[in-house]
């Protein structure tokens, strides 16, 4: 029931940010104190017994969900940002977009060997961003114990880029 309410609250915005894209707008979910809490509680439940060392959050909407989770469970929060945004020493990972490439970064001291993290973003599309974030985590010697997404666009087959990982999404769009 509440999953249906979350699904209904996600707004499709046609041709944003460019023609041909149907943008999944999560701001109506955030606006509803009930639904935002529901999303956080659904994800938090999976980790309350075994808390991750950190939630690794992907710029920018991953920050919103991940920070609430880190606060709720008392876990550390580690941002992955677009190139040039993090102030200290970073390592980077590039990945292919439909046109061109994108690069994301993490602080080189953000994680340690032995850390087990959960990577958070609002949406799984082609999986390029999430796979690159996992590479950053692993380059620092940490382990990815799962991915959490609010929405998964299953027709883009992003899961195929995350083989062997535990991948959860609340709303699946076929
Ligand atoms: P991808 O690397 O293709 O899996 O893209 C994932 C990233 O792009 C996430 O950070 C999403 O927030 C964003 N994104 C991709 N497609 C959409 C979409 N249709 N609606 C909203 N956000 C999207």
C-alpha cells in the first residue's frame, strides 16, 4: 500500500533535462513527510541489525536519502561527487555516457580497508554511475555490501553493470 503511494507520488517530467528523457522527479516524495519517512524506513530496516561502516552517497539526490539513513542508523556518510567539487585529495573514476564521459570522485581518506559500505542513489538507470562509485570504494580497499535505489528503470538494465552485488530498489519501472 505505502509502496503504491510512493510510486504514485513520483512525478514524470517529459523532456527534462533534454528531449526524449522522462525525468523521475522525487520532490513530491520529499514534500510528503509521510512518504519520505517511509522510504527511509524501508531502506533502514535492511541495515538496522548489521550497520554498514558508511553510506556512500552519490551526488546529488543520493545525498538526500543517504544522509537521512546515516542519521537514523548512526552511520558515517561519505560523498561521491562530480569531478572538481571535493576540496581535499581525491581519486577518480570515469564512465561512458550516451554522449561523452563523466567523472566522479571520492576523498582518498574517505574509507579504509575492511570497511563495508552501502551505496545510495535516488535512481538506477544505465548503471554507469553506480558501477563507477563501486570502483571508487573498492580502489580504497573497502567492500560494497549493497546498493539501494528508490527507483530502478529496469528497461535500461542497470543491474547488468552491477553483477554479483546485492541491489535493492523500492520502485521498479519496467
Ligand atoms: P545511470 O548512470 O545511467 O544509472 O544514471 C543514474 C544517475 O542519473 C542517477 O544519479 C540519477 O539521479 C540520474 N538519472 C538518470 N536517468 C534519470 C531519470 N530518468 N530521472 C531522474 N534521474 C535520472
